[in-house]
């Protein structure tokens, strides 16, 4: 065998297709029961595959940019289209299948793999990578499952494991594309890291990214399920700004999610505070003088109003109650100048202490991973072990929500796949 790929996600499939198109004999092993499981649910099932806007990556940012200079957006897009996908662009450069179904992308990629004769072995979890002469040997445990079946209520019950056996795959080169530690329900639990650290690679400690923030509960009282557009600023205990974002925030009983909040997760550190500027979402003016706006509203009401009356049309009852509580005012009493100033201050800065983030089981992406500096960004080949490659989330690169992570995975997979000849 020419090439063995560990992990049949976006990076693995791209690598497999690129290698097979050059005439290589390719096998892909995948620990899940089916390939491309995570891709099939990306973008809430709509399939946000790429982003044609400005690059937004973290971790080893320079490495990410070098990869995408060598395999830029236009070439990744052309690759997907060559597999039969029709694509469309949405706001902020997000690229989706024209059908807005991630399953369409899965079907197109798997169909291309079948055309090229690429072998996929599902239920096979790699346990070690060994270098034997001019070949690599990958040890794995393979599981055979009974077929899934549909219950009378329409729900699908997964078939039980029937038997397991140990096996070994040998190949001239190995490409590791098994993902990181986020979303273990999709088979990415971080276990792949140890296979490469055993070969000398350094691991940047993984942590959850693109996940909800866990916060103090008092500022969230009564807000569970409420959504609001806001400017979010994460501030360290010593006062430095850690990161900013803008967009929709979603309140829960014990935290804040929504894309705008999730973008900040990778920057959370002990003692930090989330500052939410609610002027855009509630007053319709992201940069307006909140006190002046409230004063104008009060004048239209004849100069006398309770906070509830003042906020009607701006905020619903749940948000009204929370704003008044945070401002320390009684929402049933007419506002005076002091109350008006306090309410304006809270609208411009709704501060919530942050305790941490959700764990990997509720994270979309992993921050940290294998030290990308130990890989060549033009080929994705290890600088320590010739013939060994890595691409995608397994590396210390993560991007913002919006198609950046999949684009990096596809790009790296294509580079690794093409590097075999």
C-alpha cells in the first residue's frame, strides 16, 4: 500500500482523494461506524464548508496562513466542485452546498472516493504507529457491528458490537487526520495525540474552543433561552482586553452561548469578566449615548415612567427584569435621574464574571494540539519522522466559526495527499 490515512473526516477524505488521483493505492481507517460523521452535522446540518473572507485562525497562526497560501481558498473550492458539489456564498464569506445540506457534501466526497477505488475500513481504531524499515505499520483494533435497525417509534437503534480483533496495516507513508479532542460523540476524543507524541512530537495542551462560556448565575437569573445581539468584550482580571466579538448571544441558566460568545471561549482565563454592550440589540444603536436615548424615550412618555414602561419596545419582560436588577432599581417605581443613569450604564456594560467554558463534549473545535512547527506547511510532512504527515484539527490550529476549520482541514489534507509523489 502507498498511503494509509488515519481518520476519515474532512482532512482525511481530501488527502485520500488527492493521493488516489495521483495513482496511489490508498486505505483510510476510521474508528466510527461510518465516515465523515462530523462533516454531516456541520453548520447545524447545512454544511458551512469554507470561508472566502479574511483568514481568522489561532494557535500557530503563521502555520495556518502558510498552509492556505500553498492551498488557497480558490483551490479548495475547485477541489470540492471537482467532486460534484455546487456551492453558494452567504453573509460574511460563508460557503455552503447550494442545497444547504451537509449530507450532500458527504455524498459527493464519498462518491468520488468510490470512483477512485479508495478503501475505507470503518470501526478501526489506531493504537500505535511503528516505523519498520521503509514501511510504517499501524496497529489497530477493529470492531464489527450488527446492522442498525429502526424501532416501531421510528428511532434508529445502533447495532451492538459483535466482535473485535487486532490487525495491522502497512504503508509507505501515513497521514494522520483523526481530529482533536472536541465532540467525542463524533469519535474525536484526543486519543490520537499519544500515537504521535510516542514518535517525538510535542503536544500543545488541548482545550475546548467554540463552546459556551460558564459564568456566574446571578446576572443570568430569569434569562435562560433569551437571545440578544451584543458587542462582547472578554476582560482579564488585571484589566487587559483578551478578545472581542459581536453578534448573537444566548443566555442559559449557568452561562452564555451563541456564536458571539463561543468565539471567545479559547481566550478564557481565571478571573476574567464578560462585558456585554447591549445598545445595538436593545436600543438599535451600537455606539449611541444610552443615557441620551433613554432620556429621549422618557420625554416622549411625558417625563414620567417606570423602567418597565421606558423599556417597552426595546426589551421583553425577562430582559427588563434583569436590567433593572443589575442596575439596582425597582422597575415598578418612576425613574429618577439616578435610576436613569444606572440603567443606561447597564445597557452599555452588562458585566458577567466568567468561571470557565463548557467541556470538550460541548465544544465544536479543539484549541491546542500537535505542535505545528514540527510539520512542513507546504506538504504537512513531519520534520521529525519522514513519511509521516498530519492535517486538520489534530494540529495546533483552530479557526473562528464560519467554515474556517473545515477549510484548513481540506487544505492540509490536499497538500498531504499530493505530497506522496
